[in-house]
C-alpha cells in the first residue's frame, strides 16, 4: 500500500507547487481514512511543506500562512494531538 500513498503525496505536492494549493488541500482529504497514521503523516508533511513556502507565493495563490496553521490545528484536534496550540 505504500506506493499508493507515495503517488498521492506526489500529486498533492505537485498541485501545491503549481499554486493550486486549495485543490491540493481538497485532494489531501479525499479518501482520508480516520485513524490511519499514514494519512496523518501525509497531512502533516503537506502543511509543513506549505509552511516552508514563501508568504507571497501563498498569498498570490489564494492561501495564507494563517490557513496553514488553521489546517495544522484542525488536524491536531481531529487526531487528539496536543501542543500545537502555541503556533
């Protein structure tokens, strides 16, 4: 099953790189399985990847640093992860 996740990860990161960040985020949640640690890892990787992007790039593509943090906080809340409140 690992290769499927890699393919999905590649697709999501490629969309984000192309500036299709909202599409990438939607794609991330398509087919997400609750309590599947692979999905948690993929989602965290995605938001960390976005967080490393230039703020202007995010803004120019209809996304904001705040949305990145909101996404991470929502993910943490869904998964019962604590400690992200400080961000």
